[in-house]
C-alpha cells in the first residue's frame, strides 16, 4: 500500500563517440540526478563499436555501480534506467535496460510509463509463441519489435509504436543508433540536450545540469528521433493529438531544479502555494512544510498570506528505505524515524502544514499526531493539489480506488480521519492557473476522471 504517489522510472541516453572512456560515468551521473524517479533498480547498457554490454541490479545507482564496473562499460553511446516498482514486481528480471538479440540485430530498450493495452498485446504475443521473462511493458515492446515484418530495427520500432496505448517515453539503442520516442499525448516527459561532442536524452533537465549538457528542446508528443554519426533525424509516427502532459510532474514527481515547458518546477510549486493562500483563509501563526515535498508550496503560501514560513519538521536524510516491516508498530515508527518536529518552533503555535498530496492519509495522520505531541495548539492542513479520486493508468502506481482516501471520504471525513483542525485542497482551476508552461495541455484524470487515451479500456478497469 502506498503513502506517496510513485513514478514508474527515469530514462537516460547519450551519443558521444569522443567520450568513449567516460560514457558510463556520464550515464551514471545522469542516473544519479534522476534517482528520485526510481530507487528499486538501476542499469546501464553501452554500445562499444556495435558490441552491446549491459549491467543492471537491484538497489540505488550508487550501490549498483562502482568504479570497476564503470571502467568495463566503455563505448560510443549508452542508455540508462532507474526504476520504481509497484507491489509484487520487485525483481531483477524487471530491471532495465532490456537487451535482446533478434533477427533484426541487437536492441537495448528502457521505458518510462505504462501501457494500458499491455495485457492484450502480451496475450496475443504469447498465443503466437512468444516467451516472457518479466512482467515489464518494455518486454512487450521488445517482442513486438522482434515480430515486426519490417527488417530495419528503426522501422520495426516505429511500427510497434502504432500499436501502443498509454503513456510512455522510450530510449533505445541499436548497433548504430540512439533512439528516443514519446507517446502521442506527451503524458510522460522526455527532453533532448547537447554536449560539446554529442547528444543526451533524459526524463528531466536536471540530468543535463549535472553533466554540463545544454538543453535543446523537449521531444514532441508522437515524435521519434534517431541519433547517429550523421546527426539527429526526426519523424512523427503519430498524427497530432491534444497535449496531455501529466500534471503531477509539476506537483510532485519532477525535481525542483528541472524545467518543463519553459517553467521552472520550483517556481511553479511556489505559485501553487500562492494560489492556495488566495483560495483559503486560515488564522495561524506559522507555515510549516512537510519535508521535502511541501517546501516550495509552503514558501509561496507564506509569501502570499503573510504568515511566517518556518522549518518546523526535520527530515532525517540518512535513513534508508525500510524493506522489512514485520509489524504495524514498526511501520508506524518509520514516520518517527524520518520526520522529527522541532518542539521549540511548534509548541503553542497554530500551525499550517503544507504538503503536495494525500493518498491514503496514513502518513498525514501520523505527522499530525507528531506535531501535536510537539505542543502545537492547532494543526491545519493545506494541500497544493486537488483531491486524488481516480486511478492512473499511465505510469503512476495508483490503479485501485480503494487506495485513495479522497475517493472513500468527503472533506470533513478526511479531516477527521487524519486528525486535523481543518483541511483544504487547491482547486483544479487554481492548479492549472499556477502552471505557466507554454502551449501545454495537462492530464488531470486523477482529479477529474477525464482520461485522454484508451478510455474504452480504462472504463473496463484494464491497466
């Protein structure tokens, strides 16, 4: 069961023949910058003169790779992946990139997102003799490429993209090319950058900053690009669709120093806090962010409301993920270990706690209890997004309405359940007003139920 919404993963790609000795180290640094998008597994595949070599394992990027491993991964290009897994799929066979050898040649694939027709495609492939080794949508894509009647891998991948429904960003590598593709609605992010002697692709611009790359542009919805010794070639495999970028990238997923659609993520979140302060009126003494997801919005809320912003909860950054949680008592202790209210700041104060979202409400209730234990006179909750009332089928790990407290209770019920003195959410209108991304349309299905793609499958509950 989830406490925070989780992104499926992050992808990275680089084409830089003159960086052969450091290609894996650059990829490693890029993945470190994308670590927030997935902590379950990590992998890098390199292309050394047509010889593709893959290394992947469970764990954080810094645990999966060391200097010895990176030194063995030299080449002219590479792709990398960090993965966040949903329950029941945490296994090495689901780590990426995938590396296959089919009748069209070698192909390495890494993927971010979710295909809503994956089960249908997989069943059809299995009925024709395909054997699967993982539960990944990425492997479905690989089998479709292998079975394509097109002889050329790029043409086979293009044909495969026409069969996919859902949200996805893909990086791929053949013996000769680095390839990237984005779904027709632009649900999942993918950006293109330039180094002094090559090109890079990543889920977010923050990966460019760490390696000194220059942002060129976002890869467009329905676009496939191919990078090789002749430069960049672009084709649109899909006709124009309305842009439906995942709004939760701005709310929570993307790193604050990333830029999306010309808008800095931190500044967008700060504006969400400002807008929230315009929409709600709460008498309080201090504004306290829930670290770290509520910091930017809390700053904006304090600036607009005039209520002082203060760091009232300390996050212990040196606590790893707890995989063994045998009792409810131990699970409850996780919040105590990770988040510590500062009593001298909170005692006797009317506190506004700012966070980005409430999923199940369990963590919110525990945090409120801790703040009250620290002596808070009142605890008010301000959430910088609308209530999450619908499942996501495009790459966020909520596919069950039972996980969503806002689907099960009204505002008063949630407020009572988590033990707050008041609870307020940012409106959908206010959220979209806060985001100044140019020429963007957004997917707000988790708030509104308006699914941009595959509604006939979504309405049947097909993931």
